[in-house]
């Protein structure tokens, strides 16, 4: 079995809320590393079937929108439901005052 790993920096531009896109296939688990400075306190997950979109909010089986409470300078596991999507991006609940670099690690 061949294992794959991808480490990618997803930029949220200054004045923005949406990150760049992460190519989720063929990965089955994901780690998010937050930068030391971040304005938002929550990240929502949006998914798409093409890297250019459109993107849609990800909901769990109960119909609740998937979001992650975040603190700068910490690492988090991302939801296992992401293993079934092709592309995702992260959306801050606050406009970022400067460019932010979030690191995502995908592993298969």
C-alpha cells in the first residue's frame, strides 16, 4: 500500500475570509496548523467538486454546518467527513486583518 502525504499552505488574504483550496482526494485524514496570529475564532468548511468551485457549506449527518473552534498557534484534526470530498477550503468567521497562512496536512 502506497501512503501519500501533502503539506499545503492555504492563504486567507488580508481583508478576506476564504482560504485557498486544498485538494482532498485521495487523502483520508487531515491536520490543520493555525498561524500564531488569526482574527477569527471559528472556521467553517466548504467543499467542491472542482478547484474553481462552486463551493458549498459542509453539513454533518444531523444537518449541522461543520465548523471548528480555533485558537492561534494550535493544531487541530479536521473532520473525518472530509475524506469523501475532492476539494475543500476554510472560511473564517471574521475578516482577517492581514494575510494568514494556514497549513493543512493530508495523509492517506
